[in-house]
C-alpha cells in the first residue's frame, strides 16, 4: 500500500484522551455505519459520542491544459447539484493510489500517467472518521467515462478564475474541492503544490 502521511498516529496529549467504555452499533449501511460510544472524560465523568464510520475516500486534482477537471452531480444531503473534483470511496483493502486512478477514469474518462499524493485529511473529525487522500495529476489521456450505475454526472474543465467564481457563488462548497483549488492556485504562483 502507498505510503501516505502518518495521519493516524496517536496524539501525544494523553491528558485529553477519552477512554471508550462501550460501543453500541446503531446503523450499518452500504457506505457508512453509525455507533454511539460511551466514553470516560479526562475529569472522570462520562459522556456519549455519536461516531460515523466510513471506509475512506480519494479525490483527484486533475489538470488538463491549464484547466481543472470537475464533475457536476446531484447531492441528496444538500438537495442540489455540486461541482466537485473527481472522488470516490475506497473499496475494502484497496490501495488509495489505485482507487484515485480508478475514480478519475470512471468519473471523467481520463487515464493518467504520473499521479502524486498531496495530502490526506479528515473531513469532519468531530463525528466521523472519513479520511480523504488527495492526489494530483497533469498527465492525462482522454477516454470514455464509466460511472457507477447509480451515478449521474457531467464532466467539464474550468479555469482558476471560474473555480473561484464557483466558490463565491456556492457551486463549489465542499472541502476537498476548495482545498484542491487553493493548492492549484499555490501551484500557479510557486510551481509547487506545497511540498
């Protein structure tokens, strides 16, 4: 498996650690599960924590001829369409790098040559363990889209100026895509993605 950063290492601040006393499984779905943990707080009291478990995901900052490849799709939790970079969940035991290549191909039709890991980050650590691995590629070959059978999307390519306008207008409002736009902007200014 590819070496992503050491994001899963334990915090060195044990004085803040909560100890799990019990876990109750509430829901087991196709993508997520929900559990309620009873924890002992640092002061000895107890509390409950609702935790969403997620298998993890990948996202790809794909640049083609100076433009960002994005997909527009309906997002049921938001009740509207959202413009995002190509992304998808990890299958059990799947290497994030292989998943990124797969998702890019499925959602956009593009195959990639060199692809590089930029960063891994938690989406909502207050209640979920979803970890997204963000990749970047500029070596792309056009092909045919092959989305999942329940996935309906439109692919397009946008300029940096358009990306910022989409953010301002709320058409781009998810964290992974906003992070990708900022990384892309940094790249245009410095020639680096923050390495």
